[in-house]
């Protein structure tokens, strides 16, 4: 077996591992999203450096929040603090004219 291709493969694997470790170590401040429209929450989390935001119907009516400007954020998980930018942020939302459910 020739050493050139094997060494190149090892170098690529090591570089990819280093990049994934670096990405995992990136941290950012997650803002308070409560009261924002879903669209504003999406923009705020993206601007803060987070890439994963999921919306769920806070009233458990199994509705899918498609139009971000028609939904408002009632709660978020995790709460505002500093997290890895790979953290999944989940917001519970209601239609904008609806009231958020109690605790």
C-alpha cells in the first residue's frame, strides 16, 4: 500500500475532527424570545449564532406554525443564557390574537 493516500486520508479525518470540535465549542448568548413573533425569534436566534430553532403549538392543537409573523412566542427552552451554538432552541407559540396558556 502506498503511504501517500493513507496519510492524506488521515490528515483529512484529523482536520474534520478538529473542525467539528471547534464548532461544538462555539458559544453564544441566547436572547429572551418571549413575546416576539416567531419570525422575529428566528431572526434573533440566527443573528446570535444559533442554527436550530423549532416551533411547537403551545395550546397543543397540533397546528404547524408556518407563517412566522402570525405566531407569538409564549415560552422557550432552554431559557436565556449562554449555550453552544449547536443547541436546539424550542419555542412554544400561539397565533398572535390568542393568549398564551398559563404555567
